[in-house]
C-alpha cells in the first residue's frame, strides 16, 4: 500500500499580476509549492505527483534536485477534475490512498494532512473530505449533512439557499480517495456546466451516488485555509507564516 499526493500546481495566477507561475511566488523565502510538498512529505506520502501547466519547465527546474516528484502536465487546464484525470498513468494499478491538495495553499501543515489520512483509513471510506468550520464562511462551498451527521453533498455558494449559507462548515478542496475508487469514476466526469470544466467535487458525488462511503471531517484549522490568488493575500499569508515561526526562516527551494 502506498500513499500518493497529487498536488495541483498548473495555474498561471492571473490576479497575481506576474508572469511567474503562481506556485513559484515566494512567502518567507520559500515558494508556495515548496511548503505544500514539505507538508505532503511530513504527512507520510510515499509518492508526490505534481500537476503543472503554465510555464511547466520553470516549475520543474525550481525543484530539479527533488527526485521524489513525478511531473504530469495539464494542457490545457480544464478544472480540478481534469487535473486528476491527466494523472491516470500515475494512478494505474495503484493501491492505497490518494491525497489531492492545492499547490497554492502554503499554510497547510503535515499534521493536518496526516489527520485526514488517519480518518480516511479508520472510516474505510472511498473518499474523505477535510472541511473547516469558519467564523465567516464567505463564498466557500458548504458541506451538507443529514440528521445523522452524514455527508450528503457539497453546495457551491452561488447555488446555496439562505439556510445552507448559514452553515459554517465549508469545503476547502482537500480530499483523500481510495485509489481504486477514484479510478472508477474519473472517466465518468463531464464538463456539462457553465464553465465547461471538470470538477473534482463531481467525483465525490459520483461515488456517493454509487453507494460508496463518503465522509467529511473538520480537520483543517481556520488559520490553514487561506490560499493565495492576489498579492494582498500573498502578504497576508507571509504575515501568518512569520508569526507561526516567530520570523521567516532561511530555507529556500531549488
């Protein structure tokens, strides 16, 4: 059995107002992607699969000394589900757990990923979502549960009714799948939506509809949720990391 991490790092990051791939922007002297890769390794992931797209060669060169990374290219970028679909060869015949994590969330800790993996193993689920309870859930997708506390779906903010928007448990796009279960549904994903993209949340719904066990655990602390899409958010995350470590360290990637 292996534990594989798929890190989604293909985006340009248009709102960063830079030609640099988003995941190569530095926070406290390290790239965003460097933090995420370290968290995956700290959590005990045996295999690291990094999905790249925009200026893929530049991202590869930044981690040329890390031979534990398998690189997969996503061109064009057609959504989170599509990013995992292009990893089919890496997932072929794989047994074990597959964590899917965003490469632009440098606040994630290895201990959080480890908790997700442990809960996933304990529950023997086909998929386990890591969720977060936010004081201000803003425009995040909401987790929907039944009266027994079981996950019954994820509703995007724009599709949520007033009662659902009062729910403070949100989807933070951090998943753990059983590898075989994930393979079963990847080719069933469609892009029949307004954006014409393939969403990984649809894989969760396909598994649930097939009668597979799906669980959601509030494993992510609010201070780890912020992903970076703008320079202001880059500065905000830098402040959080500096406070976390009592000052930025000297480490760098590459």
